[in-house]
């Protein structure tokens, strides 16, 4: 991502998804996690469906495009998001952010094997490791881990694996589809599957009865899903998947910064050190090292 437009979109995406970790944590409203997730993506799918004719896009057609929709719909929603929603009932959002910080490394690996032209290099891998270390330092002084959290912790890692696989599929096969119908179709499928998971799990199905939960779901649906996914898939089509995947290490740093700016939370030395490591890792991976031009030597006759 080199031009100003892409950088601005990436910054907006990080700001949005930097806020959703906490909103997911507080936005259950007494409902089951799969029930809430199904409601979120059903609303988002309806909004996106209304956008499709406005932007003059076409709906998916043919076996290959519908195969992509099913793949993304299964991997992201009853896969990635269901596991995140379930895990955040048992572990705090800081630990979730640390574990999901593996996403860039997993995306690099998936792209290396599945996306032509996106090879995993030592510099990319090293930058991803440094950025992940930065997320760990950022939250290391406030995270508590015990044996009871192993299952939800493993679920977050699996969620990152599934999201990385979806990334690679969109990057390789989604070039002919507009982002609005791609997201509308996959989210609609995801919402149906999440509702089925909610029924199987025996959750009490329902809708929120308080304004705070409705506000959280509305924010997650419209801003955290419609706006964010339109931006995300658009960036994914225009940039390499590794670049876009680094939102996963920027968002926790932004969440900490917003807590300091809006809520007056204290910034610690580990917070600042973690942010510095994240920036260093991302810079190592994404910034091209420009070599100095070799001097032109005149050969004597």
C-alpha cells in the first residue's frame, strides 16, 4: 500500500476494528454469542443487499463465484467470528487481541502457498514476528492465563487460521466480484449458519430488549461489518494480502490509544514499547529498502 488513498482506507479500517473488540465483549445483552453474531451479520447483509443495485453491481453467478461465496461464508462467520464471539465470553479482549495477532503470520503462509506472486520471505516473517511480539508486550502486564482458558485461547488461534484461509481465497478468486454482493452473499449465508449453531447449542433465541445492546449491534452491523468489510475487501483486491492483514496488530494498539484519549486510561511503558515494536515489525515487512543507484563509470577507449 503506497498511495495516500490506500493508507487512509487502511487507517480507517484499523480505527473501526480497533473499537469492535470491546463492543463484542459488552454487546451480548443477555443473548447467546451465536445469536448475537447471527443478528449482527443478518442486519449487515440486508444493508449490503440494498447497496448492490445502488452501485450497479451484479450478483455472483457461475459455479466458481458461488463456490467462493460458500467458502468465505463458512470460513469467516460460523468459523472465525463464531469462535471469537464464543471465546470472548471466557477471556478478556486484550488476550484475544494478542492471540489474533498471529493473523499476519498465518496470512503470509496461506498466501505463499495459494496466492501467485506473494512469497513468504525471511524479512516478511521476521516483521510479522516482531509485530506479534509488540502486541504481546502491549497487553502482557494485564493478561492472566490459566488452564481454564486454554480452550478459548486455542479457539482464537483457529479463528485466525480460518480468516487467513478466507483472505487467500478472496485474493485469488474474488477479483471479478464487486465487494458489495460478495460481502452481502457471504454474510447472509454466515448469518443463517450462525443461527443454526445457536439452535444446536440451545441458546435462547431472541432480540435485544435494551438500547445499549441494540446500539452495540447496530455499530457492529453497520460500521464494523458493512463499512469495514467493504473497505477491507476493496483493499485486499488492490494490495497484497500481507499488507492488509496487519490490521490485526494495529487494532489492539489503536484500542489502547483510544482508551487513553477518550477514557483517560493510563499509558504504561509496556504500552509504548509494544506500539514501537508493532511499528518496527510492520515497517520491516512492508517498506521497501531502496538501494542507492550505482555510479555510472565511463570506460576509457
